[in-house]
């Protein structure tokens, strides 16, 4: 420990930043050299281990912490953490110009004591660059919402006041570049409207297993600067409407339980496409659409009628260099576990007409 104490403060603070806050504070007993260090650690991780003293520990350590800027503040809260005063903690962090704020809980958003974010988070985060929320409840606010510096936002299983609030929240993020949205039951939103001109990366997921397809639920997307697009939607009654084409798309992952036509026709400039064709419709995208920039295509085949979709992509991708197929279904209904049958399939596929003379085929 003596040799470690000889390291400069900057290096020691960097090492301590990777430890849970309880371990960081505990280093003060090592020696006089260590006593003031924990108060200047720029990144704090509070992990609720169901200890009844956890709220008091957070209160006291944040109060004694002296770093002028908190680079990252991470709360991992357990199922019984609904009663904690997250409001006091976040307000303290905002006074320290926190750059990155993460709040994740294991409690249900419909529990009797959910974790509710204070209104100050929406109005006082002038220096916040990254915000990650999971299983928390957002309250409506009448005062203006402001995230002038926010570049990365992750919202997983968050309960919103309304559809309109979600759209209003995004509209106050003028420099937002990365957005992650996970829809879950009871989040109070049916249609996620994502209209962010500056957005470069978008991930949307909906793991709904509801069999009631009469419920309207989906995504409305208007992100002209997008470069990376990722959607996984298992709800057959869902939809994704892309209002304008996204000419800057480089990579896209599309796995939806409904017709993907609107999505595929809006990302024709994509270079790398990962597609799970659950429905595998013959008219997966409008006739005449050409994927001129597509060089890598990977298809997961969950149905046996995938062949027509594959044929269309081979026909409409003049610069395709690599095609990868992953499945346990074959052109018939047999298994492809037999290496000889796989080889036969590869040979058969290699005979199909391809617009790109350089396309190579791989089959896992």
C-alpha cells in the first residue's frame, strides 16, 4: 500500500473512479495520505445492496464530497429503493455540474413506491452530457425543459406522463446524437415520436408479447442525420413510420414482427444491413428501390419463405460484396445441421442471379 501511495493524485483518483462508492470512502482509513482523496473522486457509483444504511451513506458521502465537478454519478437501486430520496441526491449532483447521470432500478414502475425523478432534472441540467434512466417515473412539468448540452440519452422502461411529454423532452435536446428507447407495458406511451435533426444513432426496442394487435403502438421517426439505426419490435400490431429518408445511414439492424417496407425503403443508402425477416414478404420494399451503397448483408431467416426476399436483395444491390445467412431452416423444411446439405444449399444459392459480381456468400 505504501508504494501505491506514492502514485500522483490524478492516477489514484482515476483508479478509485472504477470502485463502488463504499469502497472508495473506505480508503480514507488507510493513511493520512488517503484521507482527503475520496472527496475528490470525479466518478461515483452507488450500488444499493439492500443495506438499510444505504440512504444515509449516500446522503453523508455526497454532502462531504468536494469535487467541483462530478464527471459521472451512477445509482444502482434495488427493488425496495422506491422510498429513497433520489431528489435530494440529484439536486446535489446538479449543483456540482454533473456531466453523466445514470439511474437504474430493479423496482417496477407501477409499484406502490416507484423511483420518481425530481422536476429539477428536467430544468437544471445545463451541463449534463449523458443521461441514462431505467425503470423510473418521470413527472410532468410546467416550467421549460432544458438539456442544452445533452448528447447521449437512454430511456429504458421509463414511465412518462404522456406521448406528448416524450416528444417535448426530445425537442429540448438541440445537440442530441445518440438515443436509446425501450418500450414496455404501462409506460404510458403508445406512439414514440422521435424528431431530432441532430441524431446520429438510434436504438428502439419493444419486447411486447401481447397478442392483442388492436392496440396502437409504434414509432414515428424523423431523423435526417441518422448514421446508425437499430430497431427490434416483437409486437405484431406495431409499426415504424420513417417520415423522411435517411441518406447518411451506414449501418442498420431491422428485426420487426410487421411489414418492414417503410423502414427498408427509407434506408436505401445503408452500407451494412442486418435483417431478421420474420414475415418475409415478397414485397418487403417497393419495386424500383436500389441499395446502391450496400456492401454487407446479413439475414436471419425465421421462416421458410425467405427466398424471395433474398432474391430481391441480390437483384437490387449492385455493390454487394458479402452475404451472410443464418438459420436452421433450409429452402425446404429440413434441418441444415448436415454439412452436406449446407453445401448443397450454398451451391444452389450461388446459382441465383446477382447484380453484384463481387458478392460472396457465407452460410452459418
